[in-house]
C-alpha cells in the first residue's frame, strides 16, 4: 500500500449525519450502487456482509469503508441483531492523496482491535455533529478522519506483540523520569528478557540502543528546561542525574551540536 502522501492532510465532507442504526427484526440490506464513501462500523450483534464474491462474518468491531459504486449486502442473526454506526462522506480530491486513500481502503473488512477508542470517536463524532454549529461540524469531520486513519493504521501494521507493548510502556516511563539512574540490566529484567534480547528488541522499537535513548531523552528534557525555565545549568544537570556539570555540557554539545550555555543564550534572544 502506498503511504507516500500520508503527511499531507486530506479533506472530506460528511454527507449524512453520523448515525447509530439499530437494525430491526427481519432487517436485510441490499444497497444500490453507492454514490459516495460509507463508513460502516458494527457496535454489537452478529451477521454477514457480502460484497461481490467476498463474504465476512460480522461481529462487534467489524469495520468497512465502502467505496463509490459498491453494492454491499448485509444480513443479521435473528437473535443477535446488529447495532451499526456510520455515515456517508466524500473525500475531496484536492490533491494526489485521493489516489492513496483508494489504495489504503482495505479490500476486505477489518476488525477494529481498540474498540473502546473507536466507539468513543464514534460517540464524539455524532455529538459534535448534533451541536449544529460550525465548530461541531469541524470537530465531526476531524473525528471521522481520525477513525479512518486509525482503521488504516491497524490494517497496515497489525497488533503489537506483548514485548513491544511492554517496551513502549518502558519508554514512556523513561521519558517521564529522565533523571532517574536507569540500568539496562534492570530494564531487561522488567520485560523478562536477557540483556542481549532486550537491546535487540529495544533497538527495533525505538530505533536506537537503550543507553542512547536514555541519554537523548535526558538531553531533550534539558533543552526544554534551558529554553522554558530560568533554572541554572548546574541545577538542570543535577535534576537530570548528572553529578558533573562539565560532563553534562560535553555530552550535550556532542549530541545537540552546541553547548547548553549557547542554548540558553539562544533562548534569551
């Protein structure tokens, strides 16, 4: 899938109110060729969706983005009726991103993994729309964009492993406490890996070795404190775990390209 233009914003227009559909007994959906895009997300229930020669079981979390011209055919289990959230929308072809959107739309249904987050987005999308003002309409469009991007992200990348999840949490904790004296061996023990395994997996997730991540996190925090506070450089070094201010200055210059004193001077100008 081509994601070259994902850095560019994409604009869309919501054509029908974001709505929850509580499918009635005996409900069956045979759509005429769609004139626009349709987000169709199953909140609850069991059923079947067919599109051409393809078919998918429906359950909570099943999500589709039907493209213009599609003729989906949906049915439900009589004892487990469907609750669906969705809306019709148009992606405005302001630039070449429209072609990438078409390539990103999964060719089959996707089951949302983070259903709590997706349900919250759906709720906020509807509530914002119902406000009836320009701000609400803007918020609703952004919530829909986020739902689409979240769906495409899940479809592209798959679920993280338990180890990767633990490593991301460890990185978050390090970023919260950069001045703590972190030891790689202890970090490896926290995620139940040998040091060699830990360093290999950490590098794959973070893009650098654990010690490099710790140093970079400390120095990024130092730069923030230099720019945004009046704390003396010696105090900044101390709270970030440096006993030697000179060593702090040398390390800062090596990583950031200039001395912390130069950074402070820039912040004053």
